[in-house]
C-alpha cells in the first residue's frame, strides 16, 4: 500500500526543470518569427551553452551538423519565449484558499516587499503556461497603495534564485481613483465620487517626498527599509509602474511621477489610454494593457475597443505590451488574446512584439530575451502552427536558456490517465 501511495504522489509532481544543455542544437527548416517584426522563412537556428549562436536563412548557410543535435522543423514556426507582465504566477495557487495566496502584504505603503522571495517554482499552474509558449514572467505583488517590487523570472527552475533573471526591477503604485465602481450589491448602476481622493493623493505625495528627502541623507544610524527601497526610482535603476485606468488620472499620475523626479514610468491597465494618446506619446510613456478578451470599461465605449486599443496606441507611436492578469489561470491564454489584437489592424508580427521585444525592453532585459538573435538566451518555442491562434497552436519543442522543457502538466496527466482507462475497457 505504501508503495502505491508513493508512486501516486510521484506522478502528481510538477515536472523537474530541464537539464543543462550539453551539446549544440540546430533547429532546421523552420519559419522563424524573430520577435522584432522580421520573419525568416526556411531558417536555421543554432544554440550552444544556453545561448543562440546563429539565426539565418538555411539556404544561405553551409554547416557541419555532425556535432549537433538536429531538430527537423520543416513546416513549423519558431518564436522567442513569450513574456507575461504583471502576473502573480508562483504567488497564488488556489484563489479560494487563503494559505496559497502570497501576493498581498498588510499595509498601504510596502515598496520594500519583494515578490521574488515568495515565488513558488513548484506551482502546478506554471507548467500549464509553458505549453502555450509563455516562458518568462514579471512576478508582481498586489494590494495597498504601493504593493512592492516585481522581478523577472523564467518558468523552469528549481527555486527562485535559479529562476531569477532580473531582481527588483520595478515598484508598483496603485493610483487612487477619483471615481469608484458602482456597488452592484446595493443596486447602484452609476459611478460615484471618491470623497477620500484628496486625502489619498496627499498620502502618496508625502510618501514620495519623504523618500526623496531620505535619499539625500548620509550617515544613517539605522536604515528605513521602505524609503530605502524607493531610491532606485530616482537614479533610473528601477521603473515606477503606475496602475491606473481613467484618462484624467493617467495624466495626473504621470505628471505627479515626473514632478517627483522619477526617471522611468510605465502605465499599467490604461483602459482609457486612447483618449490621452498624445500625452503618452509626448512623454514617451509605455503602456501595459490588460487582456483583450474583456468588455470595455465604460458602457458607452465600442464593445470591441479592447481588441482595437493595442493597434490604435501603436499607430500613435506608443510602446505597447499586452498583459493577462485578470485571472491567474488565464495567463496560459496570453498568446490568444494577442492574436485577437492582431486581427484588428495590427498584424501578427506587430502583435507578437507586444509580448516579446516590447515587453523585454520595458523590463530592461532586451539584451537577454525578447527576440531570436545571436548572443541572446536560447529561450525558444516551436509550434506546429501559429502560436497566436488557439486552433493551430500546438507546441512540439520548448527550450529555456537551452534546456529542454517538459511539455507536460496536470491536464496532460489527466488526459493520459483516463485515455488509458477507457482504452483498457475496449
């Protein structure tokens, strides 16, 4: 009985991380979607020691492949690993079980809270995101006025130290809203004024002013951890991510950050960004949009505005990333939401940039990931069809930093389990 129990538990474990690359690998005759808008038909991609060594048209290359492991991918498509921004992957397992939620800290101002140390590499949800091509995540805290700092991780690691790609790269500010959602449980249908807005604004302003003053002090006897964590915003080593949706508040929050001396600002959510697109362009503010598969924020907006918004902002010259954070389990559907945006005057390669190169540039890791280029990490997705299309997305190979990733998760194990059960009954 004990043996059976051990075997059952072992089968339910999250797949172990892939082994370190031991020999060079060549992907042959694949259609390579570089991630910067370029496509190479009939390409060869080679990588060694976890880094890409060559991406070129196979017809123009003569190579001795005797020492390579060769992956024949004729008719298939290769992509850089997709990047999920503003996600709680690894911080939450079951939303209904409080003990598995570790993304929200007590208190309003917590810039010193580091999401990375709570990141759980053994989450059952992480493997389910990989088999749709999501290989990296910006692990982001939630809650309060300042939630804490986010970090960039790969989704195939033994522990958070191994997973870490960029540590504490940004601080997340939830901007106070002047208008509050209707309380449906009270029968309300109209937005209502936030009577505490001025007080909340002053609290944010005071905290930022204290942080700026703290940075000018010297010979401190004991550090203030909260104010010390803010200092990277003033020297450009950290990005301030402002979570805000309404047009007026987008302008107010960005102006506030600039007046406080913050060097790098990114707006997250930005449901009404189209109405202030000229302002965002003028101040060179990137935008991380929510999932396209949702209703518009206001009832008088076109029902397809979430589909069109990425393309409209791109046309206005704004750097755009499409995120997927409404529900943790939906992160695996990131490429499909982006595929919908591609159909609305955006195009597939421009849409792909919004979860590859653009995302990497916002995170400051574009020299490592985001495109299929020589010298970058060999984090590559090979699909039998279009990665952004729900019908034809079917991954055959995934590599993270040269390691072969197991394309197996809880769903696949259940499928095999019951498939074998019913085959035995035939």
